[in-house]
C-alpha cells in the first residue's frame, strides 16, 4: 500500500509530503516516534485528491491538529498523518455566525473574539487545541461542550467531496462525535456568536484562564485528561483515592495537583506514559470495579510495553 502511495506522490508531484517525520514535537506531551509520512496540503483540491486516494486504498491514516490529545507509540505511527496547518486562513463573520478554519488554534481565535467583542466561545479559553481537534473531540470545559456553540462544519469526505454538515446531524456526545460517514476531515467550523462589549468577553476569558493557571498545569508537558469522567464519578478523584497522585514511572508522573493528568517531566518515553495509564486503570478497577475509558487517543502499537 505504502509503495502505491509513493507512486501516487511521484505521479502528482506532491510537495506537501514528508517522509519519516518525528511526531514527538507535534504533540504537547512531547514523546513518541515517527510517522511514515506527514502531509500538509494547502488547498481543498490537494487534500481531496490525497484523502480520496488514502481511503480508496485503505491506507492507515490519522489527522493531527495541535497534538494535545494524543500519545504516539515510541515505535511511531505506521501510516500517513495529515495536518491542515498550511490550509488557507479563515476567520469570517456573517451575521451571528463565525466561520473558522480547522487549523486555527483556539488561543488565537480567543484573541480575535476579544478584539471583535464576540461572545459564545469563552469557555474554550486555555484549551491548547485547534478548532478542528476541538470539534472532533467535542472538547469542553466549565460546564459547556463545543457542540453547544456549533452551527455546522465543512468536511472533506472519504470520496474527496466537500460537504457541509449541520451540528444536529453529528451525533455529539461526551468527548466524541459521529458523522454520517466513517472517514472525514473537518476543514472548517461555523459557530454561533453574539456581539458583546469587548471588555466583557475579555474578563470572562481571563477568569477561565486564571482558574486553569491556579491548577498549576499551565506549562506542563501533558495531553490533558487521561480518562473520561463517568456519569457519577470524576476519573481524577478515583485515581487520587487509589493513592496515585505524584506516582511516577521513569520521567512520567501522575500530576500532584490533578490525578487525571500525566506529566512528562522532560524525558519520559511513551512507554513510561502508557505504563502509568495502565497502572491508573488497573488500580481503579481493583478498588472500585470501574473500567475507566481513555480520553487520550493512542496512536500506533503499544504491545512492546509488555503485559
Ligand atoms: C493542558 C491541557 C488542557 C486541556 N484541557 C482540556 C479541556 O479543558 N477540555 C477538553 O475537552 N480537552 C482538554 N484538553 C485536551 C485537548 O486539548 C482537546 O481534546 C483538543 O480538542 C484537542 O485538539 P487538537 O487540535 O490538539 O487535536 P489533536 O490532539 O491533534 O487530535 C485529537 C483528535 O481529534 C482528531 N482531529 C484533529 N483535527 C481534526 C480534524 N481537522 N478533522 C477530524 N479530526 C481531527 C484527531 O485525529 C484525534 O483523534 C487539554 C489538553 C491539555 C494538554
């Protein structure tokens, strides 16, 4: 399959393809190996053509935003990683609807919203993702998830078609979404916003940011919450009750301030992090009989970490 992709690259003179690219620096936890290929197309034409080829040939692929919810195996990811970072810039307001390109970082969008006095997305302040990643994960904080503010998305489908989908057809639930088709790339999100006083928007964003900073996890190398919360429990509380706050394996450590966060203290391998994830899961299952569900996405093979 990969040979076929090499031929495809040559045939179409694709300059947006790089081989054997380290993913370590493309994730916020800063560990993990290489992807066979990283592609960063700069137009719908290029993306549609490549994505249709990948899907038609069943080539293993992933889409990366800011890498803030991903743990890549030390052995890397055997396949193609697609990034939209070179896609055209778009932040455009029409009436009460704000359209934003998927690769725009949430922090950048927040600054724009403050400058323009646009309210509705303040609760996302401090989430270190791109808007594409935020929609795909149905990310949220402070009692709101992004689906509550989403009008629609633009997406490239497995057939290379560009399709707009209304939020109500996206089957959002806690930290996930499902589209009418299995394989898709979000290229744009349109959000409902309201015009407000600039100072009011800024104050709300600032208050969310300072609540995050007070938890001491602001500059840490991490992927945020390791596990999803349940209907009647907080994953971090269960891990804490197992006495695991501060517990470490190699240079990976369960945060002393938030037991659902794993921190890379500088030189952790993905294996260290993975073993810590397993330890948290095992201890919680033993003590409470609860099977924690991962929020972080694991990329590649982790069987080398052993049983
Ligand atoms: C310090 C810290 C704090 C965090 N706080 C929160 C929080 O409060 N709330 C919360 O919900 N999350 C939080 N997170 C987790 C993370 O930031 C979110 O999940 C975010 O939405 C991920 O965005 P990303 O661009 O980094 O996506 P990535 O990590 O790159 O990807 C995440 C998933 O989305 C998919 N994806 C990314 N872009 C696209 C696209 N364009 N089309 C289709 N699929 C795509 C990827 O394939 C992957 O499955 C936190 C993380 C950190 C490190």
